[in-house]
């Protein structure tokens, strides 16, 4: 998405660096990889990331403030998976977007799904560090949106 970063990455890509990425992931998780990993990170403009964050917040707020939706969501969870003392609203919400070009040719997001489990957050942060190390990426490239920090 950021053309010069993509070009720099492609020009410096080697199979050895990709192998190093996979080694770092396995070493950091302590288990053999269970699924394929992308050879490359995605370089998104901050403006697009900020817009996707805003979309995700707006969608999540619509859902958690809709009593009918919250009732239906609660009913959809089988009894054996219910957790005692559950909070009234989810503690974690993940909005997944597909990227498309809008009518003006600009990148934008379209909702794919909304999930409510936290395991992806730690892994994504860990994986971004592995990409940085394996490919010697500029440490100023930020993988956390909205001013979040490690």
C-alpha cells in the first residue's frame, strides 16, 4: 500500500530472511508453526489505519449499544460455553476488514467479520516484532494504531 516501502522490501527480500522469520516465530511461541505465514508484512498508510480503526469502533459501539443484538448474541452462545460473571459488554472486539479501492481509487475497508476474542492481539504484536528483526525493518514503522504502545 505504501509503494516505496513495498519496493524497498521486495528489493531486499531473500529466502534466508523469510526462513529467519519462521525461526523467530517458532522460537518465540515454543511450538512448530501450525499454519503458513506471509512472507511479507503489509505497509498501510496511517490515514487508512486510522479510518479502519474508526470504522471498527463505530461498528462495535452500534452493536454493544443495541439491546436486541446483545440479547440475540447471548442466546447464540451454547450453555456449556457460558462464562460465570460475564461482563455486560465484551472486553475485546476485533473488526476484520477486506481492503478495496473506492470510487475515487483510494484504499478503503469493507467489513468481513467482527469477533470477540483476544488471542490475536498478542500474536500480532509478537509477529510484527519478528518481521522487524528478520527483515531489519525501520524501527520507526509502527504496527500499533491510535497511539497504543507495547
